[in-house]
C-alpha cells in the first residue's frame, strides 16, 4: 500500500512539474510574442516617423521651389511692366511728339504708340519688311487697331493712301507684325494702305512714293548700306508672306514691285 501511494504521489508530482513547466514555457512564449510585437510596433513607429520626416522635407522643398518660382515670375512681370513706356495708347503732348519723332523717322505725321511690342528690341535693325493693310484704312483707324491688346499685332509704321506716315512702335522696340519673332527683332515693319480691295491689292501712287522715301530714311538712319530683294527672307527687303505661308500679304501689286522699290531706295542712298 505504501509503495502504491508513493508511486501515485510521485506521478502527481511529475504531472504537476510538467504542468508548471508547460505554463512557464507558455508564459515565456507570450512574453517573447509580446516583446516581438512591441519591437515590431516600435520599428513600424520609427519607420512612420522617418517617412513623415521625409514627407515634411519634401513638402518644404516643394514649397520653397514654388515660392522661388513665384518670386521669379513676379520679378519678370514687374521688369516687363517697368520697361514699358508711359506713352502707350494715349494722345501725346507736343513735347512728347517732338521727342519721339527725333528718335524715329522725321517723315512721321501721326503717332499712337501700341502696347503690342517688345521693349526694347533684342537685335539691331538690318531689314525692312513690307505689309499691306488689306483695306483703305486711315492712320487713326490703324492706330486704334494696334492699341487693342487682344489683337496682339502692331507695326513700326503705317502709310495711308494720301501718303501720310504714322508711327505705332518706335524703331528701338520690336513690333509684332511678321509672324516671325526673329525677323521682327531686326526689321522695321511698314503697313501700306490699299486703294483697291481684293484683286492685286493696289496701292496709291502717293503711298508708293512715300514707301520709297520712308525705306530710304530708315536705311540712312540705321546704317543699312543698301536694300536687297532676293525673293526670300535672306534679303534686307522682305515681305510678310515669306514668314507666314497662310498669307498673301502684301498682295500681288506690292510684291511685284519689291525689286523696283529696292532699286529706287538704293538710288537715293547712293545719290
């Protein structure tokens, strides 16, 4: 009996020991799992903090770039505005008319300066480009047209059918005329009125003679030794259609007389 009790008692001890050992292992496993979770959570939190810091730096860099670009654009706009004369699109005083005429052609009889231009031009004057008005417009009507900012067009000079000369963009500035920024930065552009609408787009004799006189004056004051009409944009006398295939400007009449105009101007320059 005693032996049987001892055996039973020993078995119970071993069972209890196994249970305690199992409980200890389970507790240890739970602690390890908890520690692993805490470690993972800590790592994840650290990663999120690192990502958050990177995001903040990225946002700061983007904001800095945005503000720098905004400041640059504002500076450019202010520079462009400050470089524009205060004589645009308004009647001028007698003193202003005299001062502006002295900087440009003395043949000028009317002035209304257009805002549609670059101030100043980026190249020296080497060429003259001829256009037509596609109508029998007065100098005043052409000036009103060029004063409209929405049209985004202008010319250095205009000649009406009576042979009067109007100034719209001073020679020191680039007019927006020829569909070519490169050409307009080195050309004085001239719009000529038509005394006939359509067909050959004829111009009056008075306008034609004034055109020759104005071209000669522009050449003399800007050091252009002669006008050459080559039939393409390489010459020093050019026409609008060379820079825009969608236009026939200055019309068949003036185009057919370009070589004659160059010859007449050159006679005046050499005389």
